[in-house]
C-alpha cells in the first residue's frame, strides 16, 4: 500500500495546512500505515486503529507541541508518533534502540508526559494547565482518556480537583466500550447508554435551532434538557464535577470532530468532550476481535492472526491459570480477582468454569487489593492475579489493608523481571524489595513451571499474605505435576554440589532466586560452583544459608529484580545477623530504568545470562585468587 499524502507529513504543522477532504484521505492512509507497521513489528493494534481520526483532529486543531496533549495509558499513540516526525522509525517500534510503544518525554517534544499505566492523564494535564496559568502562558492542555481508564479512582480525583481549579483543561473521553478485557462496572454501564445519548444530542440541536425565535419555548426546552440529561446521557455526572460536557459525538467523523474541537478551543475553564470510537476501526479482523488484536505479534495483514500448529511450552501465565482452576475445584473458598487483566493474567478459563467466584474489578488496582482484604476477613481465600508493575499502584493497600491485618491473600505476580518490548514502565523489577520489607508478607520465586504450581499451592496454604512472582512467557520447560502438592514453606534446596575438592581457587556458591537458576547451573559447570535454588526471598532459608556459607569461601546471589533491597540484600542481612563474614557478589538488575527490547538480549546486556554470570564471578573471585 502506498501512502503519498502521509509521506508529506513530517510534523503537525504540515497537517494543519490540509483541507478537510485531504484530512480524510490522510486518515485512511494513516490507518493503513499503522496496520502495516504493527504487522512488521508487533505491538498494540486495536486501540491505535480506534484513535486515527481523533489524533488527526487534535493535531489539526491544536497548536502542538505548544498545546499539550497527554494520552492516557499511551498504547494508542502510534498515529500520534507517525504524525510527529517518527514515521520513518516505526519499523524500530518496541525494539532495542528503537522508539517506545508508549509516549516518552525523552523521545519527542510532542510526548509531553510519559504514560503507560492508566488514569494519570487528567492529573498531569491539569498540572500543565495550572502551570501555564501561573506562568502567564496562553496554551491548552488536553487529556485523552479511555472509558476503561476512567474506572480508576485517580481519574476521579483529578476531575474533582479540575472542576474547581479554574484551568483551561479539556478532557476527551475516548469511549470505545473496552479497556483491554471487556468492560465492567457501573460507569461502563452508564456510558453504554449511547444510542439514547445520540438521540438526545440530535434532538437537542434540532430543538434549539427551531425554537430560537421563540424565547419562552426555548427556555422551556432548556429546562427539559437539564432534566433529560440525567436520564439519557452521561452529562450530569461530569457536569457535577464542574466540567462543561459536550457529546457524545462520533470519534471517526472528522466533520464532527474538527468543528467541535475548534469551538471548544475558544471556551474557557474545564471542558469535557465525549467521543465514541471503535477499537480496530477500519480493519475488519480487529473490529471482530479487538481483544485478540490488542497486542499481536508479527502477522500478515491480508491473513490476520494464525494459531500456531506446534505445541509450545506452557507459559507461566497458563500454569497459573490451570492451577487456579484446579485449586478452585479442590477448595470452594478460593476466589479469583483481577484488575481488568483477564486475558493477560490467564483467567479466561477460570471465569468460564467458576463465574460466581471470578471478580474483574476494572482498572482499579488499589480497590482490587482492599476488596481482596475484605473478602479474606470473611473467611474467603482470595487470589489476586496482578502484574508485578501494577501491584505498585496498590502498595498502600498492600501494607495497610492486607499485611497490617495479616490477611491470607495470595498475590500472583505475573510479568516479574524484565518484560521486553513494553519496557521500563511494565518491568517487574521492584517487587522483591517492596514486598520483603513489609511485615507479615512472604515472597516465593519459582525457578520453573513445575515449581510455580507447587509454590502457588504453598502460598495458598498459608494463613498470612504471600506473593508468588513469575516472569512473562515460558521458562525451562519443566512440566508441572497434575497434583496440588506444595513445596515446603521458606525452604530452598541445593541443586548442584561443587565437585572438585582439589579444585584451585575459592569455593563458590551461587544462590539463585527464580528462573535464573538454569543459567546459573550452566555457568556453574564451567566454574565448578555450588548452586542453591533458594525459592523464597522471604523468609530466607537461614539454616540452608548458614550451611552453604560455612562450607564455601564466597557467595553469589542471583535475581531478575532490583539489586537494591532485593533478595541478595536479604542474604547479606541474614549473614550479618548470624555473624558470618563472607564476600558476597550480588547480581541482578542495576539502579537504572532498562529500556524496551528483546528480553533475552536485555538479560544478556545486564550480564544475567550464563556467559554473563560466569564472567562476573570470574572477574570478582577467580581473577583475585590468581594474583
């Protein structure tokens, strides 16, 4: 497919010179370019196809980057990136050294705020609007937020503040009736009254035109409008926050979008524009199944997604999903909770089999944690399936509502460690430090798929809160057992004994936490080192640690998480408490945000593959012993 008009757009200033007719052609080309780009690199598709016209209209009407656009979540900003000078770099999307799949301030002046977690846009845009007012600058701040992200409390905190802040703020609600998983909650049900809303909007406009020459009747129509709003459209909700509500309008109709935005641009104070879009718009396969096309890998646009005929290794997510169903069948107390990540967390089958024990609370991580705490108070056994990076958003609730009350909630932390193409915003690098410092909390780090199932069972048996962390994708391919047997709580194991009593050099033991056990075993063969599968970051198996420390000259800790405050720190703390002095090399993720890219390559660059582990140990201990 050729893109002659799109090729002439190098920044939004070029786009502002186009006629309405040309803008429609541009939108068609832009949609085709997005499909071709994502087909080559993988990435988010459905959400980006849904925002093509909205992106064109916003950049056409507003003077970006002087006017600020803040895209909530940001996984729908590929059209924005293409129109803001990054068209020729789209082939590098989400690849190491390439452009990010989310807005990133360091990448472009048009990316005014870094987003990847939901529901931050209104707060950030409000801050920008009030900063402009404070500095005497006349510019606009626009937050574009989806109906899924509107279910989070932070969005309403910002609306509550923004409605009385006397700021020139525009909130654009991109209402596509979906987040990633299908929508849930009362707000989505409220927004779903769109047919009535469209009827009401049309009737309102016609009525005002007809009755304008007759002031008494116009006033009567206005009074009816105020009563009708509460019955048929979402206007009342947002106007109660102090916003001037406009809409809903068709988010794929430039003839509606552009005049509406131009009118809003001249208004003062907080404005709220409700646009209705469709995920996957313009690509029939994505329209039919927007969930499947939310984040596809590479594919042929003419064919669409094709299921693999080979039998891949089960992912950790699938292992969790199967365990959840099996444990639910075994124990009627179990309930599963997800903050809008049914597919990503592997809970589709659980919802089908146990619909009365499945709870999707929407994009509301804080609520998910406290909701689980409330259920645990009543003798229910909640399992909260949540990405490691998203649990950060419920940290206050983790401490105060779960741990402080010592409630038996299991946290299944998917996407632990580096996640690859999604980059630093989604990396589960900090869960070991932020969980292990909380009293009453425990954390398990399975080395493979079999241990993942066994440690989930062990966590479920406890009468206090336990987190089980596991990475995205597959592991070593160790098939899980069909039983619900657990592993001993807080106990590790020696997986490889040092062989050579006469080997020159220091006696080294590698203490591994999680899936890095297998590259550790490979490195240990060359080094003739002992390898310990620690399994638990909290509690540390202190008896095993003392045994290993007393029979070795040096220790190496290994984890796919932040070194600062991580499992290696737990080891050094335990050694200090026991009065054991040994040199300890801590290997893990450094104190930097690691960019997006292929996860295997990223781990190698951090020295966390077998070769890197071997090189770090040799440099620290073997080189010193040779001197």
